[in-house]
């Protein structure tokens, strides 16, 4: 499920406005006034993503009659006749044009690098989620970013960034998949070092830092020096899709370890001499 469609019938009533909120913005839809202004009987409707906060104000008189539909993404290979979600070509084009202009500048990451995009919407991530499959479920501006990066040959992908601090810190470990409860020996290792040394994790920055170089002090590793990668954040990293990961640690006593991980979109760009 990715959203809802609400159809409002033109029944006489007062109040009952639908209020939508997202990212400190608010919209109020008064369907009664919309339908009353039409020359013939009409329905009003509004569609919104599932992470939009919505509220129906009090109906003070009459009856407010609505029908609500849950909207789902479908596997079009299995049901070729099913409707599919399409994106706004104009929005994709505008973002692509802006990004392309940046890539043409010899001063923008001349040696190449990684672009990071914090996800704008909420998604149903679990410990069993396949990130490659979830890329097909991106919506709104997240999909615009992904599609534009694909067209510019920037190899966009969803990544999970692990962090030991639930409230967020400056650094994290980037993984190309969700790790489901890895076990480790707490006498010789830690959950974080197991992700980094044994499972392909890469130390990254979660905030924008000019001239940042990630070394041993920012990787949680104390027994070997492993450099990380620097992300240039185009839109701020956020943890609204945060998933708590647990694991069993074996040592003198068996304990449960915790890490928190959040998804983001990254795109890798080449140096100026090899860009499209």
C-alpha cells in the first residue's frame, strides 16, 4: 500500500473538512464548497501518500459521506492489465536538468564521489526487505531522483545506514542490504565491527562536512585502520524510516545488541573526464 484515495459525495453538511499535513505544510480541502460550486451534481476526490498526516474536522450538521480506497503497487509482470503508477515527466525533467548542469561543472566533485539523498516519504521497511525490490516502490520526489540519476548513468541505489545512536550521530555504516541479526563474539568483536569487517559495511558521514576524510576514529574499529567514503548530501539524510536491528552477542554472557538503520538513495558519479 502506498496511498489513499478519498471520494466525497455532495451530501448537505457543515464542517468535515479534510486536513493534510506533510513537512510542516498544511492543506485544507472543503469538498462541500467544491461540489456546491459545480453546475451539475459532482463528486470531489483527493489522493495522498500513506505517510501524509490526515485529519477530518468535526461535522457540525448534516451527513458527510465518503468512500476511501487503499492504493497498492502491483507486479505488472503477473498482472499486465493492472493499472500502474506513473511519474510526473516534467518534475523528472526539471531535476535532471539541474543535476546535469552540476555534473558539467568542472568544480563539482572533480574527482568523482557519492551523492546522497534523504528519502522524502515513508516506506514499509522490515528486516526481510529486499532493497533492490524496494527501489521499484519509490514514490513522489524519491522516484524523480532515482529516475533522473538512472538516465544520467549515476547508478542510483537504495542503501541502509547503520548507527548505534538512535537519535543520530555524524557517522554511520553504509550497507547495500539489510542485515538480519548477525551473531558475533563480544569478547573479540562488536556488532558494528562485524558489519564493517565481515559483511561489507563502509563508514560514511551522515552530515555534510567539507574536506572530511573518514578514518579509524570514525569507523568504530580500534584494531585496524579502514578508510570510509564521503557522501555529498544533496538532500539531508533523515531517519524517518528508521528500523531497529537486533542481534545476539556471545561472550562471557549472552546479550542482545542493538543498532538502528535508515534507508537513503545514493548515486555514484565519475570524475569530470568520464561524465556523460
